[in-house]
């Protein structure tokens, strides 16, 4: 019989070999990942398994890129590739946990295009209309949450942080106090912290 154990994955670098780029070490702690259930996303449980296959293939591609940049001495590209690999692995760890806990998370599995520059003076282009009445801000906040949790690169994380910082100041104080929007923005930031490696991700270990 196969049992599922959860361990906390700590964001850290190790000394050498392949693990040098993993960005994670593990320590065994029995835990549950999240107490609060989020609104069901528009996909089923089978989609998580398919996404994991796609993400693991992307991880292997990034591993090859890291090796190629290292061999060629392209250290600027190497540094970015290493960071992206770590983010991708944290995204994979999140999917593995969602699957093991039989939860439909994160909010979206696609990797939406996000060209918004960190230092841009222009508003980002979102699917939701960028308005700041309560109903509109709730939709914008929900989209920011979904996009933040879908980040697979360090540039996406940096850009989403800048976007949230920029937009959350725009609604009136009354709209900013809306509980639904606060929850969405808080969860967006939690995803960004987790994918950056600043919070712990319980990893799944299968024991026969």
C-alpha cells in the first residue's frame, strides 16, 4: 500500500552537482499545506497530472540550458536560467502537493503571457477591465491572484510584484477594505513568496 508523507521544502542552495541548481533542501515535518479552500478553478483533477508531465518536460529543458550556459561560460544567461529552474521546480512542487492532497489548485494551470515590465509607467493589460469600483476590483484582484500563482520564471514573479504594488493603491479606501479583494491579493502575494522560495512548500514523498 502506498502512503503519502509530506515534508517541508526549504529554499536553499546546496554545494555541488545537479542539486546545486535545485534551490531546495528537505527536512521531514508532518503538515498540511493549506487550511482554507479556494474557489474551484475551471479544470478537473486529471488536468493536474497532465500539467505535471508538461512541467517536468520544461524542467528537463531548463536543466539542459543550465548545463549549456555553464559549459559555454555564459554566466549572465546561466544566472537567469538557474533562477528560472528553481521557480519552475517550486511550481512543480506545488502541483505535486495539490495532486497528493486531492485539491484543485493553483487557480490556473496555463502559463499566460505577461510582457509587463517591472519599471513600466503604463498600466498592465489584463483580461478583466482595469476599473476600481468594488465589483471590478474584485475581478482584477482575482486575476492577479491567478496570474501570480501561474508564474514559472523569476521575471514573472518580479513583474507581478510590481503590478500588484502599482494597482492595489488605486482603489478608494473603501474598496481597498473589501474582504474578497484583500483575500485575493493576499493569496497572490503568498504564491509569489512561495515561488520565490521565501516560504516553505511541503513536498510529497511516497512510501511503500
